[in-house]
């Protein structure tokens, strides 16, 4: 074989390799192994958290993941992740899907594809009553706590540029730090703020949830870029849950009167994967 043919064969092999990577069918791989690995937080009640009785991870996000596994007829394996590790774990193939309180925004679309919106929430601030803070702008120059790697920090910096933001690996650590007086306020999604506030018991009198939203956050399941077959299965499953009424049942199971959140109405439907510019 002459040099030209060697070069042609090498080029063909390279194109085949690159093409195989670019157009690999993740859904086929998932079906072949008979298992879908879903990344969850496990620290964000009621989306995904450890049930103190069973020691298993349960929650709204978990039930959505279970529905997708049932649709595929395969085993569901949950992998607990830190907030900042969610997208890197998905990109590197260590999880097949994210069901981890993931905000869908334009910036993240460069790295990850999103399912239909599964939840809509606002981000709020809970403050120590002795701080005398009654509105978000009054956090200027003050120490505010939140989780590392989420949208909470950039949203807070946008709303109050001079706030001193301190981040923690988990929301639980940040909330404990608030109770220990290491900051005047703590930022998280409204649902998580309400769940944490309920845990305070008699100490609720020492804290106040500020009325303003820092932002409105559409949450969705995260899918690796360029996997349309998997996205279709995920979205079809979510549409079926919505159409059958099961999605609404799951909402009230985790956020209704029997929960710590006690929402009286479901302010959204699972029907779109679009976000505002």
C-alpha cells in the first residue's frame, strides 16, 4: 500500500471514529445494558431526599425517573450528586440522565439538552429576624449563604451585587450555617425554602421568608447533548404522565397538604421545553 492509500485509510478510520462518537445512540446503549443511571441530589426535599425510615432516596424527581425506567422496561439506578457536579457527570457519561432540580436556562443549553419543564418555582431568601432585613435590596453588604454550582449564586449577585455570597457544597450545609449565625440570609428555590422553614419547628419565630422572588426557575430533566432518541422517550413519558393525570397526582403527593410544602394548587403543566430569552 502506498503512502496515499495509507493516508486515505487513516482518514477514513478517523472519520468513522468521530462519526461514531458524534452520532452514538445513547438510548440503544441504555436498553442494551438494561439500566438507566439517573443523577439526583438526594438532599433537596421534596424533589429528591433520603427517607429517614427506609434510607432510600425518594421524591418528585425520583418518581419521574421511575416512570421513565418503567417506560423503557429497564432497571433504575440512582446516583447521588453534588449540585456543581450535575452537568459534568452527565457530560462525562457517568450518568444517563439528570433528575436533580436542574434549572433550564439559555446559558446551560450550550452544554446540556432539557426535557419538558417538570416544575416551575421561584428563588427566595430566608433571613434571620434579628437581621432586620425585610426586603432583598437590604442584603447589600451583608453575608448571604447558598449552594455552590447552582443558579442561586448568580441570581443573588445580579439582584444584590454588593452582597457577600458564601457557598457550600449542599443546601443543607448552607441552611445549617444560617441557623448558626454565619450569615443573615440563605437563598434557595421556594419549595426547598418552605421545606427547610417547616423543619425549624419552634425556631420559626426567629426567621422570615422575604416575599420577593429573585427569579422564576423552570426545572427540567437534563439530557446529554445530541441524543434526540432519548429526549423523545423522556418527553413522551412526561406527556403521558400529564395526559393521564398522574403528573398532577405526583405534584400533590410531594407538594400538597400531606407534605411540608402544602401547596393548594399546581401552577403549571408539563407541556413545553421553552424558556424565555
